[in-house]
């Protein structure tokens, strides 16, 4: 159960009251410029995080540059990969508009799915 962190959210992002959903808005809101806040890329981090064995859950690395432009590279995101040894790039015919994340901590499984399909 991931809750999004409003202190990291780009000013164009609108978080739901419960912090479970985010959407991109047309207006850039005036928000405090916390060091954690993204100011260039429309991004937000989850409040919670955890590691188990060799995987972690996230859309972007916590260490990603939040001030200024983000270079789109596999370490920063914007590509789809199946984590195997070696990693396998995935080709999607349609990029999902809403991505769901299911974490089974006990089994060590993370699943991403297209919410609208």
C-alpha cells in the first residue's frame, strides 16, 4: 500500500486526498520549494520504500536529480524491462496510461499491470 509524498510532487501534479492517485494538471501550483520536490520533471515519490533481496519498487530512483532536467536513461526510467539475468527489454504496443503495482512482500514478487486493460 503506497502513499505518494506531496512534498516531492512536481507543482503540476495533483495528488488525491488519500495520496493513492496522481494526475497531471494544467496549472503549476505555488508550493514550498522543498529540497525533495521535483521542479522540472513531472514526478513524485512514494512515502514508503523497502528493499528485499535484489529488487526495489519505484518509478524513479530516490537519488534522481529533482532540480533541473532528468536525462532519460534506463537507470532513470522511461523504459520497460523484465528484471532477469540478463535484463530483458520489453516492447509494448501501447504504453499504459495508468500503471498498477502489486507487491507480494512475502513471496518477493512485484507485478506491474495496465489498470485500464
